[in-house]
């Protein structure tokens, strides 16, 4: 499953902002949004764990900071 594009995010945001949706639909959109955020975090952290120290230095992180971030649970921001 590919990551969310900006248009995917915009579509979910527009859906959740619609007042014409039923309560069940709003809950379903919110669940989809939360799941998408969690998948994005998990993938980002997995990629971060794969970076070598030189690449981490390029983004301004130490290996220890990267390790701490990469090993957070997916639901933690």
C-alpha cells in the first residue's frame, strides 16, 4: 500500500469536514485518517532506522536520536 499523497490527505480532510456526512461516515473517515497516519509513521520510522550515520548527519540527527525515534510505537507522535 503506497503512502498517502497530498491529494489523498486533502480528500480525507474534505470528507471529514463535510457536515452532510452521517455520524457513522464521519467515524469511518476519522478511522481511515488515523490508520493512514499510523502507517505513515511506521514507514517513516522504518526508513529512519535504515539510514547510516552520514545520512543522519545530513538531516541533523544523531544515531541515538534516530534510534529513539525509530523505536517508538506507531501510535506515538
